[in-house]
């Protein structure tokens, strides 16, 4: 047997042994970027108690090989997210969570502006061929019914338009406006940001959506 052929045979044999015995090199984890504001960034919490670290641990506990990137910026609006989405979508990113709009609501920004910014973000993800989970945030009623109707329609409309995964409410799982004391137990003193336990409740509800995103992104 010629040297080249013998060497190829030896390498193939060793490779077969490693695969047979379970030593094959593992695939790279799925990389998910979480583009958001202070709710994503983990405002007011130790790093390990924030949304992204708790979500990553929730996924790991279920045997999911995934790495999450915290692309949350406290105070960011949909305009801020649109301005930085392209450099968030690095070549290693397989999927993206988009959770923006809370600061638009706090500032009373015209829903048409928020819609256009989110549309730009989703368009950038589509161009980069990155799967997306869009997380909604219903508007309060203090701006009037017309504003609420226009803002609330943004998320389902864009999810349908871009054919992406959609979770209706970041705070689904508990009502931050109830009078039962549940909100106080799950929120920080500012009444806007969840505490460690509130984040855990949020993740219990949003986790299955993220699992679906990981599955899509790994295909």
C-alpha cells in the first residue's frame, strides 16, 4: 500500500474509532442575539439575574446547546435598535430576539414611527438570513384608545408580514397592573422593571417561544 493511501486509511480508522466511542467533535452552539432595551439588558439586577443569563440557563437546563448575546441597551427606543441592528447581526448570529417598544411607549412616540423602526430591524434580519422572535408589549390606555389600537397592532402585523415567530406580550404570565400584590412581588420598586423572580416568571412563558427560535435557527 502506498504511503499516501496508508496514511489516509489510518486517519479514517482513527476517525471512525472516535465517532464510534462518542468522541466526535461537537457542533457549535446556536447563537441568539437579544436586541432590546433595559428589560433585556437586566436593569437594576446583578448580571446573573437578568433576562439574558436567566434565559440562557433555562435553555441549558433543557439540554439546549445555545449561546445568548445580550444586545439590550437601557433606555433604547425602536429607533436605537434600528440604528445598531446591522452591527448586532454579526456573522456568528443564527437567530435574534427583538424586544423593543417600551421606551417608545414611555415617550408617547407616534406608533407609525415605532412600526417603521421595527420593520427596518426585521428587514435587516431578513437580509442577513437570521431567524427572529418578535416580542410584543401592549400599550397602556393612558394615551387613548386610538393610540393603543395603533401601537398594539404593530407586532402581530409585522410578524405576519415578515413571517416570523411572535410572542404577544413580554410580561405575559403576570399582570403588572393588577391590585393583588402580585406585581409588587415581581417588580422592582420603580414599578417598570421586573426583579429576579419576575424575570423567572417571564422566562417560563417566553422560553417555549425561544426554544422554537433555536430550532428554526439550527436548521
